């Protein structure tokens, strides 16, 4: 009797059911994140014409105050290019102010403007409401477990990435 691998080699049109994309965790996380981001994007755009990257920048600067773009990137999980584009858009719209870093002549600092603080305050209830709606899809214990599991998974992924990051720096 031929194995599945032998059958596939003999006839490449034979389909294997060994791997189910719909059960693959990275795929499922990506799909869920995409759908949640789509909901957020629609609501933020409808209320304030703000994109998800712009919202992340506003949320981080709103929480921590005056920050460099690189720190915004670290705290938001965004790359430099996304932070730069989002910040430039927010500066152009008068929601962020960018100034020179007095301790680093080449560095920049970002801070909310009065208008930006108002938008930030207006977006937070929308974000909290969406999170509440999402949590209603699970029981309280499931929601708490999901939150803890996501933190642990993120930490584990960070540990897995650490050797790759160190190699890239070499």
C-alpha cells in the first residue's frame, strides 16, 4: 500500500488533508486580528477619520506624554515607518505637535495638542465600548483566560524572537 507522500509524488493533484489552515493558530490569530481591526477602523474612521496606526500613536502619546517616535514604536508594537507616517498625518491635522529633542539635536519629540487631547479623549470610550462588545462573545472566565493567554503568548514569541534579533544585530 502506498503512503500519502508517495501518492502525492506520483500524482501532484492528490490533495492532502494533513494540514488544516483553519486550525492553524497563527492563521486563526491573524484572521481574528484582521476582523477586530476592521471593526475598530470603521468606528474610528466614522467618529474621527482616524486610522488604526494613528489611533495607536495617539493612545501611546496620550498615555505616556511626550515621547520620541522610536519609543512610540516600542510601546505600540509598530515599525518606524508606520509610526513616522501616522505621526506626520497627525501633525498635519493638528493633533500632534512635533518638536526637536533638546537632548538630541537630531531627535524629535511628539506630544498631543489641545485638539489631539480632545480626539484622544473621544476615542477612548469608542475603544472601550468595542472591547466590551468583544468580551460579550465569551464568558467572564474565558475573557480573563484569553487576556492572560495573549500576554503569555506574546512574551513567549518575544523570547523566540530574541535570538533572531540578536543575530540580525551582528
